[in-house]
C-alpha cells in the first residue's frame, strides 16, 4: 500500500516530561486516520512534530517520501495544518486571507487563483468573503480555515479538533466535506478529536494514544470487536483504563 | 515572491488607520506646539519691546515729579495712577492693570536725609509659565528709578555722569563661549536658552517612539501566538527566517517612517519655537553675534547630515526595541499580558530619559555613567548633545554599541523562533495555563465518573 505518512518510533522529550514515546503508525492515500486520547496524552505534540513545528527527540516521520527531520521544507509543501481553536488575521477580509495563504504555497499567479477559487467553493461563504474576518462567527472562521487547509490539495491535511466549538449543523457539514475530499480527491487526513461520534463517522482507522504511548490502532469495527464494546467511546475508556492499571 | 507576500501581510497588519492617524496627529502636535510657542514668545517679545511704566506717585513732591519727567524724556512711556491703601489686588483690578510701582509717602524725605527710600512693586501672576510671567514694565520702572537716584546721589557727591558711569560699570565684559576647539563672542546663557528646547523635546520623542514601536510588535507577535496563526504560518512552505525577516522588516519600515515623521516634526517645532528667541536675543546683544551665527561659529548648528545621524541612531534604538519585543511577545500566552511585558523596555527607557532631562550623563560619577551608558537607549537620548558639543567619537561609539546590542538581541530572537521554544515557552504571571485548567477539569470529570 502507498503510504502518505509513515511515523517511525517518534519520541518527544520535554525538559521534565516524556510527551510522546516511540509512536509508530501509517496513513495510506485517501485514508482518514484519527488520533484520539485524553488531555495531555501527546496528540498535539505528535501532530506538531509531523507538521515540522517541533523537532523530534528521536524517531522520524516520512511524509510523501520526505523526512520531517532531513527535509522539513519538502514536508511543508506536502502538508497543511489546521491547529485546534485557530484564528485568522482579523483585519484581513476572508478573500485576502485566502490569497495570502495561497501565496505561501505557490508563486505562480494562475495556480494561486486556482487555489483561491477552490477555497471559495469549499467554504461557501459567498459575499461574506469580502468582509473582515473580525466580523465572522466561529463557524464561518472554521469553514474558512478548513477551506484554506485543503485548497492546495495537500497530500496530507492535519486537522486538530476540526469541529471544536461548532454547532451540530456546521460540524456535520465539515465532516461530510472531509469524507468527500478523501473519497473523491484521494486526500489523506490526520485528525485529532475528543468527539467519539465524529471519529466513528469520519475516520477509516483510529489510533488511541495515552501517556505518550500509542496503545492501539485499527478501524472502528475491529476495535469494538476486540474490546467487546458497543461503541468507540467504550473502547476509548477501556484502553485508557488499561494503560492506567499498567 | 513568498517573502514579498509575507512582508505585504505584515505591513497590512501594522499600517492601519490608527497608525496613520497617530502619525498625522503627532505631526500636527509638533506644528501646533511650535506655533503656540511662537505666539507666546511673540507676545513676550511684544511685552518687552513696547513697555508702559505704570506708576502711582503717592509722595507727589517736586523731586518725584522731576524724576518721572526725566524718565519720560528718556523715551519711556509712563502712565500715572492715583491710588490709596494697601489692597493691591483691588488697585490692579479697579484700574484693569497687571502691574504697578507705588512711590510711597516719605520717599523724597528719606532720599534727602540719606536713608534708602522704599518703592512698592505689585504684579499679577496668572500662571506658572516662565514666558507668560515676563514683566518688563515693572523691572524697567525699578531700574530707571534706581538709575535716576544713583545719578542724583553721584551729583551731590561731586561726580559727573561720566565718572558715575565708571563707578557703576568699572569693567567692560566681552562674553565668549567655547565649545570644543571653537569659540564665539556670545554668552553661554543665550546658547543654553536656544538649545534647551531641543534638549527637552528630543528625549520625549525617543521615549514615545520606544514605547509605541515595542507595543506594536509585541502585540502582533502575541496575537499570532495566541490565535495560533503562527503555527499555521510556520507549517507552510516558507522558512522561519523569512517569517521573522518579514515581521522585522515591516516593523523596521514602520519605525523608519515614524522616525522620519517625528524628526521632520521636531525640525519644524525647533524652527518655529526658537526663531523668535534668537531674534529678541539679537536685539539685546547689539554689538555681539546673533545666537544662530554663534551656533554656526561654534559648530553647534545641526546640519542635514546631523539630523540624518540622529535619525539613524533613533532607527537602531527602535530596531533594538523590536528585537526585544519579538522575544517578549513570544513569551506572552495571553494578549492581555503584553501591557505587563512592555514594562522592562519602559523602565530601560525611563532611566536615561529622566537623567537626560536633568543632567549631563557625562558628568555623572564614573560607575553610574557606565551603568547608564550600558542601556542602549541612552545613546539616542544623548545623540544631539554629543553631536552639538563635538563629541562625535562618543556618538559613533554609541551607534556602534547599539548595532552590537541589536545584533545580540536579534540573534536570541532568531534562536527562539528557530527552536521548539517558540511554541512551548511562556510567562504566565501566576495565571493558570490552559493546559493546567484542562487537566484539572479532566481529573475532576474522571473522579465524578468513577
């Protein structure tokens, strides 16, 4: 299978805390992989290392054939990252923001316009794109940022809590958008979320991380069978409790 | 192309209506301040050049009448008032005047009997401002009465007016001022009068610029960090160097515009506010040089190149502020904390600012002098005096020191931005971090569930 992301024993040691301990997993082309875990489990540190924001203490991750340690610039050309609770430049209009971000991925004006047109279509904010971001609702900002994250057709889109703070309808819309982009365009996604219902609906495979250890990976059905659980929430609870006992 | 894109974004973040209005208002303030000073000084000059002596002669003898006639004959304008009692406030109010000299009863008798006669001077004070309180009428009246009495005394003692003049002014003073290796025939008081306004205003400009630019960059960095737009930027295919480079260049360009506008405003202010002082001083000096000519002769006149050098030092001061702000802004995890984070910069600006307002830094005791000079902002506060007084070596040493401090601060700012610390380091000022709050909530929830 063609892997868009191969995480190999990725480790992050802060001064006093071992945040991520030899985490390994893979994501295939067009696959949606969800990393779930309690607060402080190491999800964001893992995601930040793959996004080249943090330097791993040990291990490596290969994105589209490029090492995050040896070729971070090449990796950044293949990924986009949407942080949890991210904002945008409030003084810019939505359109200006999209043009600015597209300009960081390409210097070619035609490609830039193509990216912006695609983002306009995805976020479906219409005329509101002419308004300053400061006047947007939380849902509108999230849609704008998500459109920004996928407009360049990255090999891997990394979305930290993509629907956090959104109402039900906006969340459903975004989940559908993610599934559609993976199925129709072969875009791969690395998600992190606390919402088990969302994970069950969106992801192809799940990785449960706690205390810096990746405890288990598999698709929802497999995991429910393995842990004899009715839903992913129960699986999550059992895996976390198991880790605490050990 | 990507760098230009970043730079355009940084500039559009920094150049906003608030910033442009701020600059226009500052320039307007300089021009208005220069204009106001000009009008005030004009009034003061008018007061001193067209003086009416207001006198109340309560003694009313032949002697006092002759005295006042003689003073009038010498070309002075006298307005006589009839007054009584010692309610001087009422005397001024009822006659609608601001000053008066009262010659009391017994004045002539005292003079003739060899005693020192007394006169009473009354003046209304309307403000604490020096220029507003210039009262040439009163001082002229006193001087002229003194002169008349002295001449009369000399006459009775057998001295003619030439001999009296020799007794009163036994020496001729030729005032000269030396600056560095140049000298000019002018009193140092006049030079101090001229340059004191410059020395008062420039530190104020530097102080405002330091606070303004630091606050500006610190807020943008803190906002980028708290809004997580910095994470988005740094995960895009651009180098961290270009992200910081664009941020610094944009802030530097804004600082340069600020420095240029402030220097231009300052030049207008200095030109307006001091031109009249020079003119009036010139009239009094008569045979001596005018202050402007003297400044030129002493090599103290600021040339275009001098203004450029002061502007350059101002620019490096701002660049130091920006690099320090870059570091401090990165340490903030809540935009509200930027107000507190600006304190170290403010303190470092306040110390040399206050000292430069009241003393010459070079005249401080050696240890204090070096401590104050170790603060990079000091060198901009002392830039104009150093250039004016020919301390060019000190000026260029200061400029060199500022460039070194800037390079060091920039090195640490770059290291911070290039490392993981940009995302992990923060100062909380005793506040709970989001992480700690979340963790505490999670522990509470787990306990409730179990």
